């Protein structure tokens, strides 16, 4: 069965520092991979997605993610974090719409 | 600007009451979903719909029901609320025009507290 693991429950970084959020997945076929962001009191917003092709994908708000099939990973990165990036981040994997699995999320705190 | 709307945003209700959480989308998406979200847990799919008159249960056992009479509307109903139903409920939609999965659009959620 497919699953998603986000090993880090909570990460704190200083403003201006780089960020990497980890995501590992288990999926029986070629996965569709996603990262979503959730600000307090809001729903989830799609940051980026990977289906095929270039393994480095660019998203909104300056985020990027790299698909590594050999490691079953899809880590999210940002070169320089802004205070407004503080939020919860969810990795998701799936192919069919009713087959989407979400991780438990990583909460990002940004220090001034 | 939200294209998918959930009401109410917050609801506190007594045990045994019947409640309906509303979800509407203006994008004409065929597929819609209800997820339950609890802190530190993955999102759990409780219901989904492929289109009008289509409803399916998700992987999380739920005492709720849904209906899909119109494309844009996908309400979720709890016939008798219990404290165990306290959670955040997220509605989402998707439109994979050429098949596959291009990601979901989520509403802002309804935070339900049953006392």
C-alpha cells in the first residue's frame, strides 16, 4: 500500500537560511508527487507537483523539489526562507484521485 | 481568491445534534473530496465523488454521509454528532482534464467541536 513519511515533525530555521523538508514515499507504480502548504486557519495550497520528466521541479513562492527514485524521496527546498514561509507543509503521493496519500506534515518555524 | 468555499469556518455544537458542513466550488470540477485532519496526523479521506449522483466512502470509517446533486455542491452531514467527531474537515476538488492527477484545490476548512 502507498504511504508517505515526513520524518521531521517540526523544523526551525532562521530567516534567510536555506530549507530542506524531507519526504519519503512508498508506491507500487510511477508516483505523482506533490507538496502542499497550509497556513494557520487555512486549507492546503499546492506548491508544486511532479509527474515525469525533469526530476527537479519548480513551484510557487520560490520552492523547488527533487525527485530521487533510487531513494524514494521528494524533498522540498528553498534557498532563502522568509518569515512568511512559516506554515505546515504536506507531502502527498498518488496517481488516481482517490488514491492520494498525505504525510503527517512538517511544521516550519522561522526565527527572525 | 478561493474557488472552493466551506461554511461554517468554525462550529461548536452539542452531542446528538444533526449538522451539515457545506462545500461549494465554482471551477466546474467533477471530482470532489472530504478529508478529516487532526494535528500531527496525515489527512484521511472520508468521502469522494466523481460527479453528480456519485458518492464513495474513503479509507477512514466515518459516520457521516454526503450527497452530490449538483456539480458545484458537496455537503457532508452528521446525523448525530459525538465528541469523537471533533476535528477539522477539509473539502477539495480536482479536474484532471486529460486523466491523471494534477493536484487538488482545497477549501479553508471547517473546524468542528462537539461538546
